């Protein structure tokens, strides 16, 4: 496919970063950070996903069209999350309805 | 099981796989799809998914319905949920690969001169469908995988006892499955756009409106899923938004219906069998679409939710729309695909039988549902007896209407007359090559100099008095 060949060392570096991310996730699970729980977990997960997409999937070196395609995938995920959350956040606003 | 098989193994792949794989390359002047081997792979994957689902069917079936609603599917059902869900999961990949193949083909393989706004509307419809296939199908795949994970490993995703939320399943499920309705209907709309032009001998009225309305349906279709959750415990405020957006999706659908009607208006209409199916589609889809607006209205939905009104509504879209389009397309391109002509008299007769049988089957269900007959029960109070008898009688007639084409299509393969290149007098690249087309479609790559369908009204034809 695309002509770009990344050095092997980069892949090992990314792999290391992913392992550290996993370690952080496991470590954080041992402590209760209150409202920060979800924020930390999701941030680590997003960072890991980004590394995989940019480097392992070569999007970093791909054409603008590939960026648009990858970006639209994310945008669609955002639609799913945000509109689903519109339900969860507004539940129980009407007195007597379920939360 | 009826739902699983019909939705995932018939309605979704029918037009894209049978007609799309054949016509998409020909219509844009290409030798084949961009990835012929991936095309074959998607067929193998489809068969593999089918094997799992068939196993579920033969070993006792699955009692969750095609929707696999939690917590029943995860915590209660002891039927073959796992194999049916796995079948759906696997078949999803077949759908994704087909969508990917169409998008790459349409972007990269168009013949010289085949600009975006010279593309046949069938292609626009398949392009929009492919977008939904790629953006939506991964979500259903992950969702059924979550069901499997909760069933097998007791991970708390949907079960409240484990900290999950059953309504979350419905959100994830319908995020794909509502757009999936448009995967079924958009290709049929593409077929109708082609047939209406060919049998009215007129160029389509409002080409770009129809092209963009396909994309609009594909995009807006992703924002309306919550109208399936009005009474599922979803917040009423979210329901309001979903209700409003659901009304919006009627606009591009109406654009198509009005533009087809305007195309037929003052055309030189010939009532060959594909056109009969197209007429059936336009009428039945309109009824199905308008009753969709009834269901999108929150207050009325509470009254008719989970009644036969809903069953009638979506069958008007699925059967009256998608299958009418499929049959219309099959009749229109059969001579091109096989090189053989079928009996026109029999095909007109069967189109009529399908139309009558269909309406007799499903129209009484609107009435039964509106006066309160719930879905998913095998028994009903005596006041629904007449309507149910009518509906069953219609189903038998409809079955006859489906069997007759099977017979004359088979017969045409054996003893049918040889079809000319362009038996209908249509326009378009597919009609300029032999029937059936040679292996690589075109011996010389065509150069396109004008919109693919240049129909001239008979009164404007040179030499016609």
C-alpha cells in the first residue's frame, strides 16, 4: 500500500506505551478516585486507541482522504455516544419518571 | 427466526449482492468491482454466518426475536441465542466488505467522463447504502458480541443486577438497526429511479435532488434510532428530539416519491412488469412511510406501540418497498443478467397477484393494531378473527405471487427466447453491451460524454410526427 516504512524501533516504542497504558489502567482500578475514575480510564483508553490508529494502522503517514475516513468514523462514534447520553442525562427530569 | 433470516440474510444483502455486485461496475464502465476477491470473501463469510444461524434454527430456534433484547437474551432465554448472534456477527463482516468494495469502486473505477453527476441514480443509492454499511455494521457486531460476553462470562453490561442497563442495549442495537432499514430500502429506491425513467421514456425529474436525498436519508437515518425506545424507559426529552428528527427523515423520502411521480407525469408510460412493480413500490412505500410518521409521534406511539399497526407499517416498507424494488429490479435486469427473456404475460399477472396478496395480508393488520391487537401473541380475542382470516388469506395469495416468478424465471433459463442487448429500449452503459455481459463487461473501456440516461420524449424524437 503506502510507501512509508516505519522503523521497527518505533513499533516497539508504541508497544511499550500501550503496555504502560494497560498498567496504569490496572493500577488505577485498585484505587477509588471518585468522579475521576471514569475520566482517567477513558483518557487512557482513548490515548491507546489513538496510538494504534496513528502508528500501527499507518494513518499518521496516509493521505488526507484516509484522515477524513478515520475522522468520520470517530464522528459517527461521537453521534452514538452523545445522543445516547442525551437520554441518560435527562432521565428523571420529569417528576415520577425513572432515573 | 423469521426476523433474523429475513433481515440479516435476505433484505440487507438482496439488492446490493444480487443486483449491485453485477450492475455497479457495469453502470460506471468498469470491468469488475475494485476488489473481486474481497467480493468473493464476503460471499463465503455470508455463507459461514448463515451456517451458524441455520444451526440455531435446526437445533430448536432462538426465541428472542431478531432484536435480541436484553435482559431476556442475556439472563433468561435458554434458546440458541449464542449461535444466532454469532451468525449475525459474522454476516456483518460480509456487509462491511460489500460496502467497502462499492465505495472504492465508485470512487476509483469510473470510466473516463463518468463524473459524479453523470452517475446513474442506482449508483448514488448504493453509495449511500455502502456508507451506512460501513459506519453502522461494526456497532451491531460489537453489540451482539457484548450480549454473548454477558451471557457467557457474566460481564455486567446490560443486566441491572450486574450494574448494567438493558436500555443501553436498545440504544446500541437501534443505532445500527434503524439505519439498516435504509440499507434495505435505499437500493430499492435506486432500482425504482432506473425503472421509472426507462418505462416513462423520460429523464428523471430533479436528478441531483434524488441523488442527495439518498445521502440525506443515509445521514439523518443515523439520528433517529430513539423512536424505537419511546416506551422503553428512555427519557421523554431524548424522545422529543428523536421524534422531531424522525419527522425530518420523511423529507428526503418524500422528495424521491414526488420526483418519481413528476418523472412519470406526461411520460410515455409502458406498463411492463418492472414498471408494475415500481408502481407498487411507490404506492406501498408511501403508505409505509406515512404510517411511520404516525409512529414517530410520541403520544400516538404509546397507543399503537407493540401492536399489529407496527407490524403492518414495517412490512409496508420492507415487503411493499424493499421486496417490490428487488422484484422490479430482478425483472428489469433479468434479460441482461441471463441473456434470456421471460414470459411478459405471466410476469404482469404475478406482479398483480403480489400487489393484491400483499395488501390483503398487511392492510387488515393496520386496523387490527389500531383497535388494540398486540404483536407477538399466537392467540387473540374473537373480535380480531375476521381481520386475521383476511390477513392469512392474503399471505397465501402473496406466496403464489412469489412462486410464479420462480417458475417462469427458471423456465426462461431453459427455454427462454434470447434477449437483445437492450430489450426495454433503455439507456445506460449496461444496455450497450451484450446480454449476458462478457466476463470483463467491456471489450473497450467506454468514454462517457453525457449523463447516462438520455431519454428523449417521443414527441421530441427526430422523425416522429
